[in-house]
């Protein structure tokens, strides 16, 4: 951990980190800040934060690592494929790309094994990947096969024109039955590995529509208008209805092995043809079984109803 006291004020935090850690790029400095590895006066800050004389800056530099992505054969569920792109239905439990302490058994490893040419698209550790899903979230993802497609899909994501609809089971009865959650999201100042609604976070907007109330849960369709890390989970937890089975932002559920969150609809404009394409993914069997369980009449409640009639 490096610690510095600012001698002269009115300098951006990311620029200050570059100055103090000679040899690192500004983008890497911004990455460290986004990951919560840099604090100002013991608080997580934004890269654009202006420092003042006397501010204390702490910088945590992760140990150097040399990660090389190795091809790894594994089965992939491909929903659509052409010369420019793929649409994949990712299973829960599969990380999208390597991360801290993980360099194998990711979607990136599987893609590289099946499509070696992707090693030149999107970076050596993220071959063809233009967006991601959490490891424990299942559902649809698009993958670019060339640089032109990569750029087009990335621009559509930035323009918020990509349709990304999810199915989520949340705890409690969500009310009103439709609405939008608008709250900035950033690193949790108290737990660096979590995200949270924070005043200095990035703009985030989540739209939802109740599909059905079941027992003490609500099945909702969630439309993601921005793409912040853990956005759906953070927003639903912030309004008091965390995703069922989410141990990070809610609590565990005995009959759920992971958060009930599934990327069910994905729509975008094909970079070459200009045509809008939309794909659907059915709930995986383990989540469909959970719905049947919570939708079934509760034995205790049925008995009480019979006694009172």
C-alpha cells in the first residue's frame, strides 16, 4: 500500500496516481480507481476528483501477474452464428473472462478453442467479447468475430440501443407493478468487492414490470437501460426487493444455488445487414423448477384457508 500527501491542489486523481506510480498508463490508473484500490482521505473517489493540498491518497497496487489465455474445449450453446458474430446462451457458473485468481474455464477460453482467429479481436484476454454477464447469471450474450463487428456492437451498447431484458425473481411483493429505478452506482466505500448506490457513482437506470406475484416473491421482467456492474442486483436490493438467492446483496435461499437472474432477450442491429435481430432464451431448468416450487400452494396456508371456510 502506497501513501501520499498532496502538496499542491487542483489536480485530477487519475493524473496524480500516474505521477506517483511512474510507468503506469492513465487508463490503468483509472482502472485502479474504478476497482476501489485508490482512496482519498480513506474514501473511495472518482478518477475526475480534484485533489486539494493536504489530501491523503492511498494506492493499492496489485501484485504483477502474467496471464495468458489458453484455449479450452468445452460445450457452448450457440443460438445464432454467421461470418460476423455469435449469440451464445451462457450457463450459470461460467465466468465470461479471466479475472483475479482465475485464468481458466471461462467463456473466453472456450471461444479461443473453437475460434482461434478471435485472439486478435477485442484484446488477448477477451476474444470477441463486447459485453458480459455475471458468472452466476445465465442467458444471452453476443460475440464479435471481427473488428468491424466489435466496434459496431460496442457503439450500440454505448448508445443504449441494444435490447437487454432479464427475468428476475425478487423477494417480497414489488410495488408499483411497473416503474424505473434511477440511482448512480459505484464501488461500495465500505466493501471494495461490492457495488452500491452512491452519490458519486455512474448514472444507472433500470426499468421493471411485474409479471406475477408468487407466495412471498415477485417474478419481474427487467429492462437494462445502462450496463453498470451488478446493476440489476444493486438497484433491486436498494428498493428493498433483492434478487432471490443473491447472497451478496440480499440473502441465501435454501432452494436456490445462485441468484435468480436470467438474460432472456437480446436485440441489436446486425453490423453488416443493418437489420434488427432479436433472440429469446427460455429459463434454464433449475430456475423453472424454482418457479414451480414458489407458485405451488403453500400447505400451511391452504390448511388455514380450509379451516376458516
